C-alpha cells in the first residue's frame, strides 16, 4: 500500500497563513457560539424544571384546599338538609302551635317558596314570629308583626 505524499500547496505561504488563520477564527467563533447556546439551553432547562416543581407544589396545595372546601360544602349541605327537615317537621304542626308551644299567628305568606338554589325557605314567614325565631337574618320578638 502506498502512503500518500504530503499535500503541497501551489499558493504562496503568506496567503495560506492568512487563509488558515481566518478559517481557524471562524471555527472558534462558531464553536464558542454553540457552547454558549448550549449553556443557555442548560440554564433554561434547569429554570423550567424548578418552575415545574414549584407548580406541582402549588397544584398540590390547591388540591388540598379544594378537598377542604368540598368537605365544608358537604357539611353545609348536610346541615342545610337537617334544617330543611326541621322546618318541614315544625311546619307540619297543624294544631296552631309552633315549636315553643306558643300559638302562631295565621298568615297567608307562610307557605314555602323555592329559591334559586333549591333551598326550601319561607318568605316573610310569620309562622315562627310568635316563637322569637330568626326570620330573614333578623331576630323577631314574640308577638311582634313587621
């Protein structure tokens, strides 16, 4: 097998030196740009991983808060159902007495009406007015008719 001879250049050496120097400088610039781009991308990946971990922690905290709110909502629904049941049982008392044993005043507004959320409420209910009950968030005095 023959060994190839070294390359011989027909151009003068001074021109070759300038060409090789310029070629080397271009390669260094290109390699430096690639290296700095790689470092930037690595930093970006690390930053995004940190952001993802923080987001996952935030999501976990929000899920816990949602679970807590759902539990509170379920408890409120149970309490509301109990109150509705109590209202129905006391409204079913037809002998003219309220839960406290006092006579209730007759009122045409004592029938139930449905509110948008489906909760059974009484509109200006005078049914419990003689019992000192809270009507519409205001404490009613026994015997007082507003």
